[in-house]
C-alpha cells in the first residue's frame, strides 16, 4: 500500500512511528504466526520446536491448545511443555474440549501456544472464533505463537475455492494476519508433502486416500504454495517499508519491485499507464500513478484536466493506485524522487518529452532532471514512437465549458482605482518630485490585481502607463515624449506594471483556487463524517442526495434495485416518479454499468443524467441529476466533484447493506439454532414422557391380570406424572410462541404477593416432595400490580428449576422484602450454582446449563418464559450465585404501584 509522501528532509513518517510504537508497547503481547500452504507441512511441529528453544532460554512457555492429530513426533514435543488443562463443554450431547481462556490468562505465561487459529469454538465458549481468544490473550500482554494454513485467510478464500474446488468455511480476517509481529513460512515441496501423506503422517490411511484423490493433487499443492509465498512476501514487504519510514531511510531497498508512473496532460499518458501495467505484471509488482500539481496545472484547459483525471482513473481500473500530489520542491523531478524514496519505489516510468529544445533550455526538462537525481532507482524513459495516442476510457459525460458572463464592473473599478492613483500622484509631485510618482501608479495596479484578478489589472497597467505619460512626462498633456531618457523610463514603467499585475493576478488566482479547494475539501469531509454517523439506509440516501444537490446546485434522485427492479429510494427535492425516458436511461445505466441520459452518449434525450454508483463489489445503485438549464449539466471540475460524492455515497450504502446482510445472516443462524434446539427438544424431551406413558399403559393392558394393586397404582402414577410433564413442556412451547408474537398482554390488577406464592407452592407440591421449602415473606408488603396467572407461572417455573438443579433433601428458600419503591422476591436453591459466564445465558431460549445425571430433562424454556412474563409486568429478573453457600438465587424486582405507594406514605 502506498503511504503518504515522506518529508523531503528525510524525517521519519508519523504513521510508521505510530506503528512502531504500537509494536513496542509493553501492554500488548506479540503475535507470531506459523503459515503453511496445506495441512501436514509441519507448522505445529515447528511451533513446538520454537517453544522448546524459548523454554531452554529461560522464557515461560505454556500450551494453551495444540492439536497433535495423533502424530507421535508432535505428541512427544507437547509432553516436554506445561499444558493448561482444557475446558470441557457439552455440545449436542457430546463433550468437546476447547482452550480454557480464563485459565491461560490467570496463568499469565510469557508465551502461549494456540494452534489452529481459524478454529470455530463450540457453543458456550466466550468467543465464537479462536482468533478472538488470541486477541484477548494479546490484550493481556501475553505473547502468542499460533499456526494457520493459507486457505483460511479471508481474502484468499475465493481463490482457494477456485483452485481446489473446496470451500473453506473457517476463515481468519486479513487484519489478524497483517497485525502479526512475525510471520514464519513453513514450506514443503508438493512431492515431500504427498510422501508424508502416503506414510500416514498427516491423515489416517482411508482419509489420506481421499485427500490424495482430491485436495492434495500436485497442481493444487503447487498453487497453494505460491499463494503462501506471495502472501507472506507481501506482509514482509509492508514490514520493510514501515521500518524504512520509521527510521527515515532513503530508498530504494530493492527487496521487492515497486513501480511508479508519472502522469501528465499529454495525450500519450494512457498508453504510458498501460505500458506500466504490463511491466508490473511481468515483474509481479504493484504500481502507482502520480500527477504532480504545479502552478502550471491551473492554466490547463478543461480538456487537458479531464485527460489527467481520466488517466488516473484508468490506472485505478488496471489495479494500481492513483495519487495527485501538490508540488513542494522547486522542480517536479524533486517531488517525484522524494515520493519514490519515501515509498521504496525501485522503478520509475516516464514518457519522453516532445517539447522543443528551446523550451527545455529555458524551462528545464523533467526527464533529464529525473535521470540525474534518481540514484539507485531505475528510470524507464519511453520514446514517443512506442506510445500510440490511445483513447482514455471516459465516463461518457459531455461537460460544459467553464464560462462566466462578462462583467464590466471590475474593469470600470480598475479604471477608477487608477484615477485615484493619478490624483494621489498629482498630490505628492510638488513634495516628492516626479521620481516617486510612478510608485502611486504601481500601487494602484497591485491593488487592482489583488482585488479583481489578471485582466482588470492589465487594463489598469495600460491606463496607468498612459496617465503617467500624459500627465507627468514632458511635454505634459500630450502622448509625445521628446527626451530619450523619458522614453526609457516610460518603457520600464510599462514593463514593471505588466509584470507586477501578472504576478499579483496569478497569486490571486492561486489563492482563489486554494480557497475553493479548501471549501470543497471541508464539505467532503463533513459529508464523510455525516455518512459515518448514519446507521440506516434511508439516512444515507437522504444525506447523499442532499449533499450532492447542495454542492452541485442540481436536483438529485437515487435509485436502488428492489425485487429485480430499479426503484426510486430518495431524492432532493423529494422525487417519487420518473418519466419513461428517464426510467429507460436509469435502467440502461444500471444494466451496463455506464453513464446514460442527458449529456451522455447513450439516450441523451432523457431529462436527467444517470451515473452508476459502484464499489469494489460492483454497481449498487444509480444516481440521477438535472437542473433547469439547457445543455451539459456539469463543468469538468463539477464532474470530478460528482465522482467523489458518488464514490463516498456508494461506499456508505454498501456499508449499510453489508450490516443489514450480516444482521440477516445472524437472524438466519439464530433461527437455525432455535430450529435445531426445538427439534432436539421435541425428539428427546417430548418423546421421553410419551415413551413412559406408552410403556406404562401397554403394561397395564397386556399384564392386567398379573399385576397387583400396588403395581397398578405405580403405573397409573407414572402415566399421570409423565402426562403432567408433557403438558408442561407443551405449555412452555406455546407460552414462548405467544411471547415472541406479542399475543400475551398482562391482565394486571392489585394482588397480594403471599396469595400468589401460596398458589404456586400448592401447584408445585408434587415437584417439591423431595425438598424442604423455606418461606419467609415480609409482613409489610404492599399490593402489587400483577397478572396473577402469569406470575404464578413464573414462580412455578422458578421452583421447577430450583428443584431440578438441586439434590433431594436440600432446602429451597423463598424470601421477599421491600426495597424502597420495589418489592424483591428471591428463589434460592442449594445446588451447584451457575457458572459465572452463564448467568445471563440461562435466560436464553432452549439454553440448558450443564447438569449431572440427577437432573430431570427439560426444554430450556422455563427461565426465558419467566423473564418475558416478568418484563411484561414491568419487572426485572436476574440470576446470581449465593454468597453463604453453593447454590443459585433468582431475584425478581417488581415496582410498587404509585397509588399504593402514596397510600403507604399517607398512612
């Protein structure tokens, strides 16, 4: 990536210094990644060997998680290191092992080994991905050694899928790879890796045979090897550039090729960019196109300025970077060399000048200056004969000339200021003599140039020269000059007046241009900040339409695809409909990713001009503009400004759409998770009581004569108990469905809490038969605004949960007290408690904490329903662990009604 141009005095780059400071900061750990082209190249083995070397050097090293895959050599290396016990999780009725992140952090080693960086953690882990575990370890100052295969890098996922025809689902963001402090490539030739596979050192025999037939073909392995080498080389090259810029080292260091092409308004510039692209492809190097903006750039015609802009866009379209840099040095070559040295450029491409020898002698030659100043940088000077004048791909927009109506007032004011200068000259002549009269005229000329620009100042120069001759050079009051010395004085006065007016006029033009650019830059910056702060698509579209209309003084309409059709989404002023010609132009611009409509080459009869809004992923919408004028809508400068506005708006729209896509994916994943949990609940938790009922009923039918009365009563009790259990499961599912659909509306009234608690205890008596119940209710509790049916169900669910997760003969406590404007009700058990990281998760749908064999199964909906009911009655419910002993406590806080509170206060 090309960075900002380095200071010509070779001072360190601030960005590079900040990066170096971040890496040296002691608060954050250092990350070392062992990269391989494919499984089996020896990443884990090399990581463990490096760990042993560090351990011998006296550095504290532990194994956070290393997967040996049954390889004897790897297991032998692990045995020589301290291993942090893994965390065991219940995942889909199976026990899986994950890294115990808290244990590693508590151990605080200098280096932690964490294998398989792209691994997806099992449900119940703190982070969904292992690379997030690694980032947390780094944030605690722990250095991490980790390993990853190249196919897991996010940006290479599509490339790997195209090569191997296997889509890798577990990926690591490029930002994780790029922030690594060290990258070590573990390389193995395809033949050696295939031999290891055949020897059973990578996979078991049957799995190895399938791998050899598909993924581990020589062609695939060679392509993956090249990807690994290139991606590692890119990261190393970035580290080299950062080091050079942080230490103000003048390049180039030719460790890798970087090409720079110089772009001007020359018609052959497009061919020069294409030549650079071909050169970069041959050298497998990146290239950058730059245009140096000098005072002369302000004098370019509209056509020439468009050509420079189109050429820079061509460079970006060909995969390069394009930059416009303001001139700082006295010569253009100095600015080019400073940029090249600051960005480690090894080769510069420039076209041979076609200007005359006289022009080069008087104004200098950029090519000659560049060759003389290049030092170790190679300079390619491409002759004009090799560069055909090829057309630059344009945006097909006809631009309007920058024309302003003639205004005579500046010229009249220029003559007026010259007349004031004449009056002042006449006034000072008797005191200072004729020798100082010309200074008054020069002052008037400079004042006109600064205030009104070049042409009025030239008129003032002519008028001042004639007035100087007419009123002050003898014979006065005539334009005749008799004294030869006065002829010379008049000539030099006129020359100085013209030079001063020209210089002052150009300074004013440059100042006006700079002010205009500053104003535009400020508006674009404010626009970007506004877009960054918007979170919805409607806000982004409105901000884009409004800002475009404000800066270009046009009407704007924005269209986005919806159900396969292009639809108006926003506009300024608001516009909801387009005529047939405009709609046809908009659809053509969208379908062909090119400009259409008014002032373009396609469908120019439309009222509006339509441009596609595109990002790196392709077109995402269309913007249309129009105004009440006839002819082309935009000047060249306005067209470039429109490109900037459209690009920013397109990126913001893409960001919002990506966020919506991510939310949609998350909802889909959550829906699938709930669907899976529901199917599991139905297939297991509902099937179990049905099987019990069916078994008991079948026994009674088939063995009715052989059963005693006691056995019959036991079987009937089993049928009743399991039927009640099945009824609770179904009721929970129905209650959750009603909650999510919003069908439950509490029918609240003033109720005594003690009565509802008593009703819930009577209902739960059968569940609580094996437990002791301790009931402690405060005597001064006020009446509460409750739905008695819903709140009884809440208490029943809490009692059922407490009985389920505590052993028989333990005590379940129900306590209540008043806490200012709230009543607090607690249900506590004497079980094993709740893991601290699951205190909030217990209220999730279908969530069931890890439990032993003594725990009765359930749907995992009881606490979720309880929270929904309590919140519907404007209360809160939270889970915690007891302080006095083991066990969980569930606390409900209910507000005291305002009417009851006022009555209590009055009493």
